[in-house]
C-alpha cells in the first residue's frame, strides 16, 4: 500500500456527531418520561409528530438516498391501517396487530417491488400512485370495511382512555426511534453507499459491481415497512379507518413537503422537516384551504430557491453533520480541504 | 483478422449487436491476454465503445459469446463481470455526484471485489493515490473538474482490483501535461500486470502504452497487430486517418 494510504484514517464519527447522538438520547429519554408530566393533549400531538418523523425519514430514504421518488407511498400507509383492522378483527390485541401489520405490509411490498422497480423516474412515481389507487379499491371490496364508510378499531376499548393514550404514545415513540436507528445503520452500511451510488448513476454503479435490483428492493421494502407502521400507528391514534383518508395522496404530499423543506438526502433534514410541518400544521391548519395552498407554495419555493432544504443549507454554511452516514478521509499531515 | 475459440484472457467470438436497424457490431472476434495493453482506434461510429460495452456486460448480445479465462460470461451482468475482474471506465465520466471522491471509490472496492471493510478501505485509498486524487478525497464528486472526473473513473475502476481494465477515451479533453500524468498512471497499472484495453483518439498518447493496436470501422475490426503496421495499413489510413492512400 502507498505511503499516503498508510498515513490517513477513515473517520465516520466526529466530536460534534457524538455529542449530537448523546443529545438525541437525552431527548428520547425525556420524551419517554413525558407521560408522567405531559397533558393528554400534548401526548396526542407528540404522537402525531413522531408519525410525521417516520413518514419523512422513510420517504427521504427512498427518494433522497435512493432516488426513488414516489407519490404513492400512501399505499403502504393505508395498508398498515387496513391490516391492523383485519388482525384486530380476528381477535389479536390491537397493539400487537400494529407490529404484525407493518410486517405484512413489508412482505406485500416485495412482489410490488418486482414490478415497480422496473420503472424509472416519473414512471415509477406515477406508477406508485396507480398502485395506491388499486390497493384502495381492493380494500374497499372487503366487506368488513364497508366501502368508504370505514370501520373503527373497537378493540382499543379494552384499554381505558388514559393507559391507551400512554401505550399509543410510547409505542409510537419506540417505533420512531427503532425505525430511525434501522435507517441510520442501513444508510451508514456499505448497502447505504450502494443505494446512493445507484441514485446518482445506476449504469456506473452496475459497472463497478453493485447489484441495483437487490439494493433498491431492500430500500423499497424497508420504506414500505416503516410507512406501514406509521399507518397502523395513526389508526390507533385516530381510531377510525376510512379508506379514502388513509389512501389519500395527501400523505405523499406531506412526506414530500417535509423532506423538501428539511433537506432531501440529509438524514437530519427529514427530522427537521417533520418538526417544521408539525409546527405549521399546529399553528395554521385552522385556516382551512389557505393552509394547504401555503404548504404547496412553500414546497415550490424551497424547490426553486433552497433545493437542499434548510438542513442542506445549514450543513453547507456551518459544516454541520450531526448524524453522518458518509466517510471522511483524515490526513494528519495535510487537511487543507 | 484473427479468429478465436477459447483461451486464457478476454475474448469475444463472433459478437453481433444491433441498435434498432443499425448493425453496430458485425460478427466481431477479439481476444487479449492478461498481460497485454491493446489500443483501439477508429472513426466515430466504428463500434469501439459498443465493443468495450459488450465486453464489460453493459447489454446483452444479439449473437456471439464472450469468455474470460475460459469461463463463458456472455450471460453475466456487468456487476458479475466486474467481480470476475473486467471493469470499464466511461467515455463521459459518470461520477456519483452526491458522494465524495472517497465514497465513490469505496463503493467500487466494497462491491467490485471480495473484500472486508478494512481491505475495502485500503483498496480505495490505494486507488485514490494511484490516480493522483489524494488532495480531493473528501470533495463532493459533482464539484470536480474534467481531469478529476476522469481520474475518478479510473480510481473507481482500479479499486475493484481488475484483471482487465477497459478504458474509453480517458485522455479525451486533457491537456498535454495531464495526458502525461495519465500515461504514467496507466504504465504503473501495466507493471502491476493489469490487462489494458484502451479506446483513444489521441494516438500518440495511446501508443505510449499500447503494444498492440486494433482499428475498427463500421462495426468490424479492419486491422489488428503491431501499432506501426496497423497505422500504415491502407485500409486504416483510408477509414481512420483520412487519406486516400492506396
């Protein structure tokens, strides 16, 4: 090996990223203790925030890291809720149903990926929307769901209101933490590098040994699993399953908004975007249609003027990398870059 | 023109490729050994890049077969051929723009060759050094200029520890000084025993490395042999060098 190669080292963590992980751990601990001091209203709102974080992180992994831009991820959100209803209906505990439902959604996404990952770019994006619409119609055919009338997750009534809220909150918090950890380690692994290489140039990635189909399929299934979990968790919070609501394209629009504003292709960006979306929704959703118009306008403005999102800009200006998934070559002799 | 069946090295038997109604490769036979440096010249549209892409497994053939060290690889994908030791660079560089130079090369050393995490790091760093990219190892690939993009193509290919390196106009667009650096790097690869197949229009640069020259025209190999002999071949002069020489 050459002299330079012997002298340098490969850095994955920086002092600031270690501190950021410790802060994140403390925040998670405080959030886990929130049922001891927070009001029911606050727990309910935080549950919604955690679900938004899951949605944003999953869409960001798929589109930002994998280049698979989809406007049909509501397919898995709806299926997550649907299978929770189905499993609870055969007598399973509703919270166990949530976990199982997410697994079923992940399994179902595999055959879907066999077809959809043959499509590229806009075809994939629109194709996923078509898949969502087809699945919506198929779910409506289930007599249990009663078409668009929908059905409630009545088995939640086995739990009293206070403990139910706490369980939902903690389950959602745990799911968010678990799914973010899963994504983080997948994106930091060599598979994560391959995912990004395929995003940037699939032909070049193939020419140096990457197997694109297998790699993209893994990402697709993970994203479906995560979004399925989000749909199932949303159902436990909202109680009623209305197919039209759960299979609505608005969920993909929200995911796109969060990722565009926070920073596409940035792990921290998706989390920041979800928090911003949550705050905007909390403060302005009562303005009705103008709220939706504003969301669209903001997303377009970010695409045009701040395409890397808020986190991308912060990273560029201040070199912030709190949750780095990449690599850095450290040369003790010379570090001019 | 030579006709081959199977032997050690990289070889193609009677390969044919059409794009729509256009025949881009017409029953081409080709072979090279691991320790050879072979140059390919020819006019635009001669089929040079298509031959290189066919050897690298970028697409399926309409007819013919390809062998690597007596193993048929005709149906193997580009990523499988890379793992077996055949890797290419692209005429128009294809960097992974959202990743740093090191991350670009690390993908190659992680996937293109059987490696542990540590050996993948070592292969990547060695390839970066050999390609002269130490000073930009942490730079985002989409911010690189043409020379560094070409070097990155080379570094990524080298990180796969190839037996055969297929270079597609890697000196195109470089200055004289940059070409000299490139030639030095490629000569070092020759010393390491890597077989080189190099398409290049800058013939004097190519001839500093190639000990055998092939000229293609209209999807066929029209001359193959010692560079001096090939370049003085009347067919080559007429098709490629632009003379009306008999």
